[in-house]
C-alpha cells in the first residue's frame, strides 16, 4: 500500500475516532483487516457532513459549491483518475476492493445537498425519501464489508438499521438541528400533537419540553424502535466475525432511546448519551456473545406499521 493511501486511511480513522465514539468502539470488534474499510466509509460520510454542517461561516451557496467541488473530485476518482485529497483515496480503494455500488454514494451526496436547502419534511414518507440517501445506503455500503451468508436477505435489515440509527440521531439532536435551521420531525407529526416548529424553538430556548413535545418524542421513539425491530433479523445473517461489532452498535444506539425515555422524553433538558462505562460493558458482552444468538430489540415490542 502506498504512503498516500496509508495516510488517507489514517485520516479516515482519526475522523471516526474523534466524531463517532460509539461506532468507533464497535468497529474495534471487527477483524483487523475490515476496520480500515469501515473507517473509510465513515470518513467519506463525515467529511460531507462537515461541509454541510460545520461551515456555518459560509453562505449556503458557498457550502453548496464546496460540496459540489468535493463530489466532482470523488467522481473523478471513480473514473480512475488521480485525486488530490486527504481521504478520498481510501474511499475509492474500499469501493474498488468490495465493488461497492456507486449509486449508493451518489444518493448519499444528493441527500447531503438537500440539507443545504431543505429545512423541514411535510410527512414521514418525505423524511424516508431523504433518509434513503443519508442512512439506508450506509447500510448497503457496509454489507459487503461485513459479509453475509445471505446478502439478499440481509439487505433490507441493513437498510432498516440505517434508518434506525439516523432517526435515533434526529430524536436526540432536535435542539442542535434547530440551531442549524432544520427540523427532522415531520410537520404532520407535529400537527398531530398540536405543535408547531415555533413550539420546538421555544422549548429549546427554555431547555425544557412541554407535555405535548414529550408525547411527540415518545411517538418518534416508538417509530425508531420499529426500525430496530426490522433490522434485528439481519444481524445473525452477517459473517460471524462481524456480528459482535454490529450487535454492539445496535445496542449502544438503541440505548440512546432508553436514555431519552429515562429523562421523560425531554430532549431539550440535556443531550441523551450512553455513558462510556456502559458502552464498554456492552462491547464486552457482545464480544463474548456466540454468533447467531438472538438480538434483543430496544424498548417494548413494536408494531412494524409504526415505520410507515
């Protein structure tokens, strides 16, 4: 491996370690040869997210231009041309090694571009369209790296796990997203609970949720748990060496919903996180779990219809 490619993989690993603590911990449970490829995918998605969300000093037009320029560089690399970039060589190498579907990466970049102009979603179906590119494709990108004895059967659970993880983030980060001028809780859901975006803004300013907002968040938690339930059967289909990693990520992210429930669904009082000691205990438990063992779904039993 060339020095430039080694450096690109290391850059992705550093981004993963710095910004994705729970997922990085889970990735440590993978066979060593797979880890760098997971870091590469994380680095790709994180860097795009940084352009969209961590460049607040730039105008939306400038951020769009920056994202477009980086996407063009990526496309150039896909054509086999050399690219001057600190992390894209690792991503391009991983795509080539596993023959990953290029359409997943295009869909992801399209969803990132939506974040520059779209500030809310009328219905959950509209939000799912966005999450198809921002979350479901992460699951299908990962699947060839993780390996599966039945990739076709594992594909839909992998997509559902992407939805579950991202909806968990949306629930936890309502206040943070409002600061960026966006809401990911569908307008129709707000209306069903007699709420408006202005009600969320006011609650964020007070750092305290109203009873109606708590009811809304509880509803969204139930919806996320339905995605987790739909994802669970796919974990036992993964290669045995990959199962402990995904079991850990599944349990830790599902634990965020438990923390939200423990604070009475008030996502404005404090950011729900799973304590580090508990994350380590979860990782240790799943490292010792036999491959093929049933996967515990977070929360109470959920109706799959809740995800529609």
